[in-house]
C-alpha cells in the first residue's frame, strides 16, 4: 500500500497509522469540537440561522458542525434564547421525509450517549434552554445548553449529535484561549461586524480554516479541508488531495541540463 486514507475517530485513525508499513503515506480525517466566536457587533438576524444550520443539520453528525459558541457577555443571553427558539421549531423525524430538518442518529447507542452527556452537563451546572430529551430510540431533540462547565463532555469532546453549547466571554482573548484549549483543531468561525476583530481571530484561532460570518461546517470541494492536532493529518480538498496522492519524479537529465546551462553562462 503506497497511500492510506481514513475518515473516522481519532482513536482508530492514529492506531491504524501506527501500523502502516514503512514508507506508506497517509491522510487522516477525524472529528473536532468546532468553536464559533460571536462578537457583540455581530448581526444576529443574519448569524442565527447560520448557527442553527451548522449545529443541527445531519443531526449534528458532522466533523466540523457548530458545537461551542462563545458569545460576548452583552449578547450571550439574547443569542442563546433566540437560538433555542429556532432549534425548538425544527422538524425532527424520518430523514426520508422531505419536511424533516433533523433526522436520526446513526445508532441507538448514540442516542443513549447523547442523553447521558446532556444529563451530565445539566448536573454539572449547564442551563437547558430547549431539547434535552429523546424522541425515540433513534431521534434526539435539538438541544441548546447555556454555560456548561468546560470539563463537561459536551464541552471538551466531540459531540457528534444535535447539541449546541453557548458560553459567555468578556474579552476576545479569553474566548480564543478557551476555543484553543482542546486537543482538536479543525474548522472555526468568527461572527463580527469588524474586519479588525475578524482578522485578529483568524490569526489566533487554532484551526485549518476560519470562517468569517458563516458557520464552521461551510466548505466547497476546492478549498483546503484539514484537521490539526488530534483532528487529522494531511489536507483534503480536490487539488490538495491530488497533490498529496502524487509522487513527483524528476527526469535524471534535469541536473545535467542545469549544469550545462550554468557552464554556458559562465563562459
């Protein structure tokens, strides 16, 4: 095998990489816990639908879905309540039904896990604004939590479910520090009306891509797509994958040709 590609959990991906034959190149794409920074000057009327989409489409089962929203204290409560109102209005059900907006989790065990994580977060001090309950063995209601503890599983592990957590912050540097605190780094986002704030966040967030005024799950096939730290290895995206999977072979006569040209110029 000359090239190994894996998409899945970090535990499995890094274990498989350790077993590769010498010389095998690889690309790994694991999960994350994508952060969004929302400044006080963000246009919530425009930004909230993006947070709802990025957090709940595919029932949150996206490696770069919106998971942690850090909102400036002056707007955090308003943002959380409006986000919860929008989340509670989403249609949950059979993904084969065109009217469904949030479908099922991939396994019944995942519903059990999400339920346990939310209950744990509430016991550890998080405020539940909407959701927090299973609908069936395969469906879980879209959930919004306010100020979960940083050590709660919903805050420090990949959720891969329909949960969005909102946290208050006072300074942008404090929010960036919390966003960067995890061993995962994939895509991040900043929502603001200030180009200075956007560029500052871009320079300091630990992420392979930082979206400005869009959700963390935004992507097009030709852009780079990469997990950093424990979130992956290598860069995806059509042109980047082409290059990653190719081996450049130089014709043996190139060095000789360079010598000839150099000698000719020196005469």
